[in-house]
């Protein structure tokens, strides 16, 4: 097997793991595959994603609350109009 064909078969893998076997699947592999990201930056990325999800949830909840309040106000206004009309009829 020539050197170029060997590299072509492994070219889809990240650089660090080309000389590793394909069968091993240990926790060390992730460190070899992604040497750039330390545990700290991984945690930071995960936390920031969770914060985005939390913000979306709170935005949705606020929107639902506003909608609910608007509906309540509409109902109250309708009710008030009805009672006012009844009083005028008397």
C-alpha cells in the first residue's frame, strides 16, 4: 500500500487520529479527535446553548402570558360594554 493511497483512505478523519486504529472507541478518542476544545470550553459551549434554550422558553412563556392577558382584557371589556348597555336600557 503506497503512502498516498493510505492517506486517501484516512483523509476523512481529523489529522490527529489518522494514525489511530478505527476500531478503538474510548474516551481518549474524543480528546484525540478534538484536541482544540478543552473541557472548560466544551462546558462553556454547552452552558451557552442551554442558556439560549432557557431564553427561548422564557420568551415563549412571556408571549403566552401577554396573549392570555390580552384575551382577559378583551373579555372584560366586552362584559363591561354589556353591563353598561343594560344600565342604559333601564
